[in-house]
């Protein structure tokens, strides 16, 4: 059935470690290989078509190959793809972000979410003159030394990490503001707190009522920089991201994924007094050959303009589609008497095979991995692709239709029946 993908994977293993360029893309015995995407679907090397709920792990808010974005990039590339000197489009994009995002007094463009969070933490340390970083168990901020402790469901710390770097990171439970208050009381060397306002890398875990407000209160009272890692939520939960959605203004915020609708671009945004610490005017060094490159800036301008012009249509539509799918999945789970929790917000959802409320990494990890893998396999047979790991999140795009939602609910029903029979 997947003979072409198997052949490609065999080739890949000879020249690419484990056959993939990111570990989340691998699953046993091998992943399918994509050849194209349009709207809500992907076509594979085996000529299979799947309704896609991975959506570039949240990047493709408008959908695959969204014409306004792709045409903008094609047009820009004809005039050059890299200059390494400033362009007017970079100013235009920064102005769009500043208008949309409440905390964005100044913006520095980078290429990836990892770059953005890494430099935001560096900025915060320089601004406060303090070393320690607080992050939360299960939140993912990139694959560098001082944020890798306890990301998602991954155990331990990667080989090759310098202990002296990771030892400056304090890891606390998500949705527990009291532990944060106590740590800050006991340690006066905390320079910043970084948090996914909606955690999307241990499944989908929502902030409990007042949790984010409490983090904001605690950090403000103690002169600690609060960083919202909005790599996933930025431009997806709302045009102004989670900051707008929850009505909270962090000191710094990082964006990527949906701001480029599939093109690699990211940004650090925040208070002027902090952002001005960046070189060359400040002493916090950050540089990049490809930062602000014309192709990706063009994609981001087109994406944000579409989102801004049609926000009253796009955001309600994706939330409604998500709600309809979640409602249908819940009906199936109840019918088959399976233990479950489903968390959803806006255009994101995830199913946990546990009857316990999922509010942090400990409770998320109680989701049955065997049942989840069975669900993944059965959905794939029926033309529905979800992220293969229970530690990820399903994403809806503007391109998902009512017919897609109906087929998805039907596929979940049939797949959950198979899960039940396998027990």
C-alpha cells in the first residue's frame, strides 16, 4: 500500500539520520512521504490523499498552498530572494505585527521559533542582569540547552547538553502559580519566565482560569520578564495571538508558524526598552543571514493581511469547525464507553485516553499510548492524518470544509470502534 514511501524511506536512511529531518516525523515502521498539498489535504508518494490535521504543526492556518500567499512569494522571488541589506517590506511587516500584537512596540525578525525564544531569553537575562530561567514541565521552546529539560513527553535531557547551561533552568508544573510564587520567593536570580500560554506540546493543555493572570501578576511584582512563547498560538488563537485572546500583555512574545503560513519566518516582539538592548544599538548580540529575507517576509505580509482583513470570518469559522469535530468525537467515545478527555480551544484539539482532567504534563502522560497509536493507524486507513504522537496537537485550517469535518467525525467513529475492539 505504501510501497513508494517505503522505498523512499530506505533511501533516506542511507543519507539522513533515521531517515527524517525532525524526530517528530518518524513513526514505526516508516512515515509516508508527501508530494503536494492543497487546502486541507496532502497527497503522498503512494498517490493517497489525506485530510491533514497536522497542518505543519499549526503553521498552515490558511491551508496548504493558499493562493494569496503563494502568489505573493512567486512575485517577490522574481525580483530577488536574498539581499542581506534592509528592505521596505521588513518595515511593513514589523508595522503589521505592531498593529496586531498589543505588546509589540518593537519587532526583530528571525527565521524559526527556536531562534526567537533563544534570543528572547538572552534579552531578558541581559535586561534583568539575572541568570535563571523558569519554564514549565511539558512546554516546548526549542531544542537548545537551557529549555530542553522536560519538553513535552520526552524524558530527561539530550546528550551533549552542558549541565552548567541547563542547571540555570528551573522547571515547574504547568497550571500551578503557587509553585512559581514560591520559587521566586526562594531564588532572587530569576531573570525571566517563559510559558506557552496554551501548551501544545504535551497534547493540548489549556491554562486554568486566572493562571496566566497570576503569572503576569507575580512576574510584574518581582520585576521579572514574562515571555509568552506564541510560536503555536500567535496569529492562530486570534490576530493578536494568546495575548489578545486572554487579554494579557507580556513583556516579550515570540511568533513563528502561522505568521508565515508554511514559510520559515519568526519574530521577537516586545517592550521598546527591552528590545533596544539588541545589537547593534544594544549589547545583546543576535544576527542571521536569512532574517527578513524577501520571500518569507512576503509570505508573512500576505498571511497577516488576509487574517486582518477577514478576521471576523476566519477565526469564527475555524473555531466552529473544531467544535463540530470535537462534538462528533465525544459522541463516538461515549457510544463505545471509552475513558477520555478532549481539550480544545479555537482551532486546536487533542484527545487523551484517560478519564482524568488533563491540566499538566503528569496528567497528560496518563493518556494510553497504545490506544492512541491504534487510533492513529485506523484514521490513516480512512484518509485522515493526525500528528502521530499523543504529545502533539491537531490543528484546523481555514481550508477545512464542512465535508472534511463530516468525513473526519465518521472516520473517528469507525476508528474508535476498532480501538474498543482491540482492548
